[in-house]
C-alpha cells in the first residue's frame, strides 16, 4: 500500500488496508458461523456498495449469504465492524511493538556507550549546565519505554451485542451468551485507549526526532542522520529527512485521537448516528502513521551519527556560562557537575533490557 500524500506509508504494510478490513470482517463472520467462506470478495466493489447502507457489512452479507444463508444471524453490522477493527488493531500493535523494540535496544546500547560523553545541557534553548549524551538518550529511551508499556496494557475486545446490545437474537437462537464479552456499542473506551497509546508512541518518536533536528543544524553539528535526504535544487544538502517525517506524524496524530474522543463523546441512544462511522478512517490513519513513524525512528537511531568531539568542543566553548550554578552551590573546583546522571542512565538501560514479561 502506498500513499503519495504520505511518503513512507508503505512501511505500514497491509495494516488497515481495504483488503485487511475485508479479511478481518470475513474472519469475524466465519468464527460466528463456524465455517469458512469460499466466495471471493472484491474490496473495491464492496467500498462502492457500502454507501447505500452506510457500512460495508451490508453488501458483504449479500455476497456471503449466497453461499451460507444463515451467515450473520444474531449479529449486527457494528458487531462485525468493531470486532474487525480490534483484530486489525491487535495485529498492528504487535508490529508496532517490534519496531519499538528495535528502537529501545539501540537506544540502550547508545546510552551505555555514551553514559560519560560530555555535552552541554540546554534549557529554554540556552546553555545550562554540563550533562552527558548518555543522559540525553536516557530521556529518549524513557519516553519509548513508557509508550510501549501503554501498548502492552491495551485490550482488543470483540463486539457481540446484537442490534441494541441486549443480545436478544443471540439468546432466541439458543446461542451461548458470552457474558464475559463487554458490550461497547456506545461506550468507546476500547477505541480511544488505542488512539491514546498510539499518540504516545508518536510523542516518544518525535522526542528523538526533535533533538536530532536541532543538534544536526550545521552551527551545532553534534548529531547527524546516517544518510540524509537530498534537495531538488541544492545537491550539496543532506537533509535530516527521517526526523522531519517522524515530526510530521507527531504533528498530526493528536488530532486524530481527538477525533476518536469526540466521536466517543457524541455517542447517543443504543447505537450512534455518525460517531461510530467517524472512527474507521480516523483509526486507520492513526495506526498507519504511527507504524510509519516507528519504523522511521528505528532506522534513524540505528544509523545515527554522533560527533563526540563537537559535543566536547561546544561544552568547552560555553565557558563560565555552564559553571554558574556549580559555583553558587559548591566551592569544589571539580570539572564535572553531573549529579547522579550516570546512575540514572544505568537505571533506564536496565529497564530497557528486561524481558518483555518482566514488569517495568
């Protein structure tokens, strides 16, 4: 899948593509029926036919019932769409966490390598006190680990409530009523929680990208992307394109999650009139943009170039400006003023190196 309006979209693979959506809806129907379907389904034609009923399940059923007339009995369209969205989200989050694992492993290695690499800390864009590059990386790593923890806590429940959540048809058909399955036709926390967790991921990725963008400015030159992108008019330029594209995602995903919350707030009666429909494409864009950003971040940190000499030179050139607080606190002329920065780096690295089953 590609998108000329979103360079790099192919990194998200088939997640939340039209074909993925059709496959997930078919899987829901097959699980309910207890048998498979051999009838081919054209995703493009299904999309064209979906407008008349407002959702793709209605035209899908016309195809499926040609083979199995009893298909879908007891369900409603929202059961199928919601359950399909959760299946797709579960798969996408698994892929996302694999990319974040690449990021955390690389950042842990970099933080250990540079735990004592001196550089100047900057606050409100200005030189502040001495720090280490390892400490800066530990901040990046903390954000990524926190985002991954939020992903790990997500649940992807199926939807099985029938026409209005009462499961009346299911009971009348003598089907076992799955009491442990929540009914969330108009309580959309499963969707908004996914949205919030995804935005947390792009926040964490942008935390890294923003620093790379700043520190790769020629007048600073402390970091650089492994292979920058070109310019249409200036062949000498090596633009930090990966960082730019990661930042792009972080500038747009919060609004997508806000749309999911707005749709949740606009739920009404026992099934909503538009709020539910607003979620599908919104969640698709949010999932795919987050997957792309995580993949680009993994590449960014894997190939990141660090100029330790430039970091040391900048710190030295800062002179008294970075010693002011130290002199106001202590008379000790020691050249370092790092507090417990290295201990914190070690703590964050240890957290990153726990197995996925261990609590963080």
